[in-house]
C-alpha cells in the first residue's frame, strides 16, 4: 500500500468518524431540547388549569350563589385556550367544544385528570384536564390547550388526524 493511498483512507476515516460524531451530537441535543420544551409545556398546562381552579374558588367564595363559569370567561392566559366543564363533561365555557376535548374531559371526570395530544393537519395540540370540587361541593373539570413550540419541527406536517389520551 502506498503512502498516498494510506493518507486518503485515513482522511476518509477521520472525516467519516467526525461526521458520525457531529450527527449523534446534533440528534442528542435536538432530542434533549424537545423533551425539555415538552415538559415545560406540560407544566404550563397544569399551571393554567390550576389558575382556572383558583379563579373558580375565588368567584364562588365572593358570590355564594353565582355562576362559576365566569371564572374562565374572566381569566385569560396567553397562548392557552381554557375550557370549563360540569361533572358530566358537558361544556360550560365555551358552550361548544371539539369532540376530542370533550373526550378528554370525560376521562378527567372519571379518573381525576387527563393529558391528551391531538394532531390535526399541521397543528399539534396538547391538553391537560383536571377534575376538582369547589368549597360548595360542586364538581367541575378545568382544561387548558396549547400548541407546542417545536411541534412543526418534531413531527413534520402532522399527517392524518389522531388523538391520544392518557389518564394517570
């Protein structure tokens, strides 16, 4: 084997090894960022439903005979859609809700809470719903929906509609 052929093989080996290392490093960083953004989004949705619960408790305390649905109408959280259901998962605010959100509310009504991902076209939506009881003993379900920031990057164009509900 000649010295020039050895140089070429060694250069190709080093370049290939470097490319594989860069590819693995890039994929690892992308995955880590995706997981971190996803966990922060989940925490944000839990905080949003907690805000609805607190607002409902506050309004009920202020007006013993008032309508608790006003809490969601008065509460606005940027980049979050808030939903309020009765104990049978019938929507209160807003009055009409997509079927996949009602399905998640039904799961929350039975199990206490539900976490859902729903993809429609290019939009991926994430939902957290929680069942709670007010001081007067009335049971409600609060839900918050958000679009993950990295959804278009992590999942391409989204493909066919599908939903996944997980109750814990």
